[in-house]
């Protein structure tokens, strides 16, 4: 770190794998078109679960997807990667796919960075839940039928470890978890590593939650997910943030990676810059129950604005957490009003979960990628499935369709179970 010189952090690469697409362009176009990625589960046995719909990617062909990196990895590198993918977990495969895509997008295969000064941070916990569930079922029938690599593949640290192995990285490496706030927590750690001078580059991955049928049923029991019969037959209509008839969230598979760099490094190598990270703040509701709290959320947003020296009037767009739960959406709108006051009606808001469903631990990263694509192209995606806007939600939530808008500074909200709130602030980079 150069003494006396303020370090700045920018985003130079992105990659995602979610129910709307596995390329940046495909993802963005699906968002603009208002296309739902929700369907009935096929990769999970849901016969005893009341909620039978979700963003199912359990049948995704990872080996075919690896072919897009053939030129960079070479025949031997690709062969090694495919061998690794025959044994590693669903969550690890998704994280590697997204991280390779972000690395490629940032042009780092060609120019490279110091592997000793590159962090790998994965946001999420209980990442391999369904893998453990299936392995446990085999154990109960016959202990010899267990996955022989289960002791390695089942644990969360295996996910960042596989990323480091594939990319040859040896800097700070860890997982950080806070339920649906996990992706923003990972962004916070990568951002702080670069600010502190410990790293110059950070691979920030939102980890895929490989949920089991039991995980989904547990959310049924607490009335958190959509169980209405009419939506089991029409899953594309089930995720309804801000709608007066919203009835809970919808679980989805998904992962995403943001490639962070210290600004001067990015400029030296002529990198494309998607945006500059101004800051990430975290607080808690002082309650373990999943009860969102607008006062705490609003205070967090105000603290983030103050800590980054950002006038509230500079923010013009909010990528909402907006899961579609009756309480959560209202509390978030109240928090935005508390934080922004009379500027709130001037903000543009939307809810990607209306199309994606809830990609859980990865949601902040997956949705930040979507927001940065909107910043790049100057057009906001709609919030779909709003047949009747909740009368208390009186801000601009893009209910009528895509909106032309040049984002200058965006707020990304994420509010997780355990009362963990995390918000990030990213602005357009203009030199």
C-alpha cells in the first residue's frame, strides 16, 4: 500500500449462473423482457413438500458450459477442470463457473494479477445442504455407499478452495455467511481487503445454496414461501414483490461473482470498469427471528450514505431486496423513506426477485450484476407480477415495464434471516 494515497475499488468483471441465464447478455435481456425463471421443481423430490416451485437449475450441464473457456484454459487445463467437476459439489461447480466467467470478462486470463495479492471471498453458509441430505440418506441404507469425498466436498470452505485451485490464487480466502445478506457481506470483505492494502484484487462470489426439500419445507412451516395452490400450477406468477396479493418468496438456485480491483491497477491494464464500490455497511435487528425492521434498515442506509460522504440526492436507483413477503416488502419501502426523506419519490426501484425468485445467499451478488448491467445500458428492468400495487408502496417500482434511466449511484439492499442487514453503494465510474 502506498502511504498517503487513498485506495479506490472498482468492479471489472462479472459472471452469473441463475434461472434467467448463464451469460451477462442473456441475463440482462431476460430481465428486460420480464421473463420468469420459476418452474416446478424437477431435480428435487417435492412430493411431501407443499411448495413445489422454484428456480431449478439442478439439471444444468456444467461440462458443456466449461467449453466456453477452452481457449483460455487450453486442452490440458480444460481436461483437469472437467475431471474436478466429476466429483465436486453443485455449489462448488456454480462458484467456479461464475468465477471463471468473471475472470474472463475482466480480461485476466490475458494479463493476469499477482496470485498472492488476490482474495477469494465466498458469501454463504450451509452451501451443500442437499449434497449432505442425499449423502445422509445413502449412509442410513449402507455406510459403504457414501460419497468417498464427502468429508471434503460437504464443508463450506471447499467452495472457495476449489476457486483458488482453478485460478491458482493464494491470497486471503474464506467464506462469510449471513443468510440472504451473505453476498453483500462477501463484497464488504473483498472491498476492505483492497482498501487495507492486503490485496489488489478480490474474487467475490455469491455462493449457490444447494437447498434440500427439507430446507424448503422448513420455510413452509414458518409461512415464508409461496404455497397457494394457484401458483403451484402457474409458477411464473408466484414471485410477486410489491403486489397487494404477494404471498411469500420462491427458492431458486443461483450464483454470481464480482471481480474487484484496486483502481490504479485496473487503469494500468486498461480494464473495463462497471462501477466503483463506495462502501458496504452491516447492522443487526437484535432479534434472531425473521422479522424485518424498517427503523434498523433505514438507519443502516443513512450510516452508509454518511460513511461514504454521499449526499442522499446523489442516489437515483435502489435494487431492492423485495422478496415478496407481506411484511418484508413494506418494511423495506418504509426504510427507504426513512433514509431518503423527500428524495425517496425521485428514486427508481425494482425487484429482480419477481423474475429470479430468491437466489438466497447469492442474491445480493446476482442482483448487483443485474443492476450494473442496467447501469451500463441505461435501461431498467420491470418488476413483474404486480397486478395490484400495495397501496402503501407509493414509490416508482417499475411496475409498468422497462424504464429508460441512466443510473449514476445505486443502493443494493439485502436483509437476511437472523436480522442481519447489509447494504452496498456503487456509483458509475467517470474517472
